[in-house]
């Protein structure tokens, strides 16, 4: 089945897009919350309908957003504003949101296990780890692999993945919600599938497993699966969009894909997307097994002590017109089927979507011919210009990171949006 090819057969990567954004200085600043008439619009667009009511939207990952599907429909209608689908600024704005803080990398020190960099820890957050002498070891400058900033590693007594998982998990539990918001202390056997594997790169041996809320505080690479579920009827494509539960600990009440979830320890991408389809949208295996892997999108975001180095494995699933999604795990408030062009408008004009979902939907839009070929050419030109002006891809990489190459040799082929940008590999950041 096509879905089982994910992560292992020529996944396309958002490489050029990453070049154009991950290296940008984080000069853009977005409000954490704002309430105005059509307040979600980018700064250069103003609403034209005087009948619009205020809506509250948060770009914070913990503050609830308050808007209705009527708001989504109203703002996404083509005639609601004078902008056109060829306007690319809104897309770039959303990409920038997921790629902040490249100028803050010097504030982080490498987290090293068995001479392999597995993450990056903010130097001030690292001070909270010093008291755990039996778990963490701080090695000075140039004593480990020539790292100029020194490194954080694990105590030599922690020789197995199980020992490391337990020890680091106890530290995370001890640090608590005050330092690591959203921790669930997922250390039991029952919850082990909610732990993220800590590796030097995808597909390599797991050094230990870490609770997902703690992942960005240790700068580990985290992987997820995201699926665009669409319907074709009357010669037009429609996307199923979910609205996250307001009780979610992250991005409550915001718009989301039909199906998305982290890739926990011990489960393959293909099986994970099938599991998430059932839990989040009630899609049976007989349908979800037809999901097609279409790409992999990396992004890098630094926010305070958090260093997110995420890769999203993307899927498309064409659904029957008669199918109606039903959430099974309480994480989605509701679903709505909207025209793809309207989804594009919502992405460009608003901040209603969970930020990383925008990347995956933008990829879908370009692969499915929206915007136009002229706009795609302009996008490619702009991305290439930014990449060229910034130097080589190695310049994007963190100064101490290994030059990881993901190619067809280890199951991944990197390319840009819908194959617009082709590359033989990726030097990871």
C-alpha cells in the first residue's frame, strides 16, 4: 500500500523553501494575541466589510483563539478582499513564523551522546540541569570534538536507552510545568508511544526517548505526520479542515489539518498516519491505507529557550464525497469542508491556522496548481534569490551540526514544493 512507502521511498523535501526562510534574521515579530475586525489579516491588507465583527486569534501556542466557522468562511471568500491568489506575501509571512531566531543559535550549546549531536540546549536553560550531577555532564570548550562552546552530555553511567530515558524523564518531571509547560510525564509503558525518539538523524539508532513537550528544550529533532484530506466534486477541489479543541495544551481553538500527529518512538510513518486517521477523523483503514506520501518539510524555530527542529512527513488522501469525518479522541472540536481556493485565502490573509499547518497546506496548494504557474515561477524566483544572497546551504546549518545528507540511499529524496526545487540532499540544521 502506498501509505507504507512513507519515510522510506523518495519523499520530497521543502528544501528550497527552507533555504529561503530558515536563514532569515528574525526581524519579524508577530503579536501573541490580537482582537480587531478581521484582525487576522496581514498588516498590508485591510478589511472592506463594515459588518464584520471582532474575532480573537492567538499566535501563541498556549492561548485559546475564539472564532467561528462563519468567520472562516467570511474572510476566505474571494470577494471579501481585493487581494488576488497571486499575492505571495501571505505565504512567505506564514513560513517566516515557523523559521524564527536564526540569529540566536549562538545562545545554544550542543547536546551530545556518543560523539553524536542529538540536540541543542539554551545556555541559560542548561543551568537548570547542572544540579543533576548523576544525569548530565558539562564538558568545557574544546574538550569534546573541538566544540568551541562546550557541550552537554549524559553521565557515563547511563549506558542504555532505557537508563537514559528514565533518568532524563525524572529530570523533566523535577523541572516541572514552570520550566517546561505542557509536560505529561509520559514514562509508563502504556504511554511509551507518546515519547519521542532521540537520534542524531532520521532512521539512526535511538539513544533514548523524551517526552514530547520537552523536545524543543533539548533541541532534538522531532518528526510528525500531516495529511491533507481532500474531495473532488463538480470539477473543484475541497479541503477538510479541522478546528482544534479549546482544551488542547497547544494552539487551542486554531485551525488544523484533517489529520496530524507527532511520530512517537517505535512506530513507522505509514502505520502512524493510519492510527491518526482513525483517532482524529474516524477514517477507517480501508480508506486511510490509500494515503499517498508526497513530501517532507523541515523547519527551524527558536523561541526563548525552545529550539524546534521539526520535520513533517506529508500525505495526501482523496476522500469519497460521502465521507464525513468524526473525531474520536476529543482533540478536534469540529470539521468543515471548504474550497481549496478559500483555504488558500485563509492561509494568506489570516493567522487562524496552527503555524506549521500552513507549510503543509502551502505545499498542497502549489502541487495542486494553486496559485497559477506564473505565481509559482515568481515564488521560485524569490526563493532562489533569497537562497543565493544568503550563501550555500552549509551556511544554514548550525555551526557544529553534522553534515547529515538525506538521499534516496537512506530512503529520502529531497525536493521543494511539488518538485519545483530539486536537490540531491540536505545539510540539516
